[in-house]
C-alpha cells in the first residue's frame, strides 16, 4: 500500500492531478475538495494515498488530509459504493459534514453529491452509522467527529438529537443542525439547545 506521495505537482485537472517523484509522474484521482487545496503547478506537495488494485487496472487516489482518506476508505467499504461515488461524495462534503450527515441520518445531504441516489445514501447511513458513533473512529477523524461520538442518535432520543429534530422542523438542514448542536455542552435541556442553535444560525447569516 502506498501511504502517501511527495513530489512536484505537474498537472491538475477537474478529476485528477499528476505528482512527479523520482522521475515518475503518478496520476492521482482526487476529490474536488482536495484538488481545490493544491498549490501552484511546480510546487512540492504531499498527498495521502489509497491504491485500488483490480484485475484489469491499478488506480491511485490522493487526499489532502488523512481524514478525507479515512472517509474514502469507509465509503468504498459500503456495498454498492465504488471509488467514483466515494469521490463524488467527498467532492460535495468535507469529512466532518459527511460524518454528521451519517450520524443524523440526513439522506438529503448525501444525495446532493452527483450520481448518488436515495438508495445509496440510505445504505451508506445504515452501514456507517454505528462506525461513526465509535470513539475509536472519532479519534481518527478528529474535528466534529468527536462530538458525533458523544451524541446518542439511536434508540431513545437524547436532548441533542431532539434539538436537531426541532431545528429541522423549523426548516434548517439536518446536517447543519447536527453540526451546530454537536458543539454545545452535554446536559443542556432541549429548549436551551434549540435556543442556542437558533442564535448560532442567526450569527452565521
């Protein structure tokens, strides 16, 4: 497995980039988010990589962060989700926002990605929801994922989950509501969480 690649950035296209190292140019498929973070051509760059080996081809996928790489590997582990679909999802959403959408069961947020229908989105949520809630995965992903792991979004609704539902009922997106509520301290009542969530949305306008 090629863990990462460091070299000169020789080419950037809407679907891939070419990194030259040791006199060899490596074609790396990447998400729009990663491609948008690349430096100017000719600059040195380090990308985290995943090598996919098939009977008829080998494809190298590159990511700006280890978190995005981990999300890609989680997505292609879902039945029916291939590398192209995984890249489309990561082009539309950051790792934090994707994990919050999965934890909140937000099908609509995932189907915003090109070529991703409701059935695939539901399968992603079904197969990844328990993994997203694990402390080990939260530690690997960092950021908002740690807050996701502390939110009880299954079984008996927690105050945070109820607050997310209330904000959604008021017209806010489920993943956006989950992101806002995840930042609040534990133990607050639902009405206080909703009040703080509304204030956070007002400040962001």
